[in-house]
C-alpha cells in the first residue's frame, strides 16, 4: 500500500538522489489517481482529473466538460453524418463529456465554445483504499519512465567519453559494470585480450553507445575501441584537449600494438613530443592503463611517401613508390630491415596499411628478393 501522506518526502528524496523532477512524478501521481477513480466510479465519456496536495496527502477530484453547441456536436444519432474528405466528424453529445453553451453561460457568463468547464466531484467512501491500491503500480511505472528519461539525458551527453564504474558481475565473459544509475555492458569482444577483472573492481571504458530497452538503460562500453586510446591520450595531453594537437588516424590491435598519427596546428609544438611527454610519462600512463600495449606515435604528413615511411617505423626504408590511382605503395627495404618492416605475423605492415589507408607491398634488396603485401582491411 502507498501512504499518500508521505509521498511529498518521497518526491523530494527522488529529486535529490535520482535527479527526477518533482513535477514529473506529481503529474504521474495525479494521472494515476484520476485513472483509479474513473475505473471504479466513472461513467462513460467522463473526463476525470485529480489535484494532489503533496503536503497534506489530500486529493481533490474534478470532472471536466467541454463547452459545445449544435454546430460542434451531433445532438442525436440521427444527426451524425459521415465526414467529408479532409473534415473531422462530429461527436455525439454526451452530458458526461459535454456541456451546452447555454448552460455553461449560466455558470460563467463569458464561456466560449471548446472551453473546459471544471466541476468538483464528491469523495467516495472507498476511494482512499482503491486509489492507493490502483495508483501504486501506475506511480512506480511513471517513476521508472521519468528516471529512464533522466538517465538517458545524463549518459546521452557522455556518449563518446571515458566513464568509470565497478564490476557488478561477469557472465560468459561479458562484464556488467555498475555505473550508479545505469548498468554498463563490456562485452567479451570489446575487452582487451588477456585482461582479467574481478567483482567489485574499478574499471574505465569508452562509452560508445547508450541503448534503451524494456529492462532499462544499457551503456555499451569498450576498452578495445581505438577511441578509448584516443580519449586516454586526451586526458593526459593538454595539447589534444585544447585542439592544438590533432589525432589524425589510429590503427589498433588491442592488447598488442597501436599506431597513432598526430599533427600540430602550431609549428612551434611537436605533436609527437606532446604525446610522449617529459621522460615519456604521458605515453607510459596510457600504456599502463592498457596493460603494456605497445604504442607507436608518428607525425602525420600530407606527403603519402613520408607518411607511409613513418608509419612503418621502427623499420627504415630505402624507397617508397606510390600508385595514386590504385592507392598502392611499393616499399623497398634492406634485407636486415625486412622482418622489422613486416613485423611479427605481419603486424607492423598491417597496422601501417590501416593507419595510412594505403595498400603496402614490402620488398627487400640485397640477396634473395622477398615480398610482403598488406592491403587495407575495412572494419
């Protein structure tokens, strides 16, 4: 049972703790009370409204009637006509729903057609009990709806940011994160390979989507997303936060290695140095969050030859020949640099191709000629 006398304090608590405006819940309560009254005592066509006093817990019930005349409603069923195309048909006069303008002007001299006239209803003996029983479900539903809107508004603004929560539970490799007013879902495929979390542990992740479902609001989280790495650098690098240094491209194989290309709007600021930080403190902080994931930072260039050459670092190249039409690059390296350019399992050239957007063919000179071609794979 709902004690209507204590709802005022409940509304204040909900507004303070959950950010739900009192007006929204009060509106839901009044609608619920009117619905309960009409279901038990109402007549066909009646418009019932409730006025709830949150200080005293008292409820006043009202019936609303619409001012009409013979031009706006049909007085008998014989007067009902099929509406013409584009027109709205008339309603049949119902004394519980309508009041004739002649009668309305006996109550209010300046009453106008379409105006609402309000009449108080007598309280019913059983209404208090019935209202409490019926209103409870509706009130709780409206509170959930209002809270859902509030949560959507709060986290919708944070989409595309890093959020922090506590591991609530782990099911089939998927991690459910307690975010306070909502639950975050960190799917297995969005985790960094090899990471392990335990219940109650704090976790940071990238909020890439806010979803609404019948069960509530779910926050889709990722730690493997390239944007997670970018946002971590933004937190550590003021030059990115203020827009002086821009992240142009990221190629990431989460848990293993990332290549990131950056550029500076200010000729006096070294973008790579800004990312690395004094004594490497900035990049080290990001790597620590990613549990040692290797990060190659290169300077972005408009010159595709230089860009591809830098993207293949730490390998040193001899020459880069490009085919603009096919967007292919043939890179020649010395024999001792070939394995470095290709990388373990082809990772270095694969990330370089993804970073630059060019198909890269690695060839060596000096001894037997070998080749490794890596194409851009769209995600």
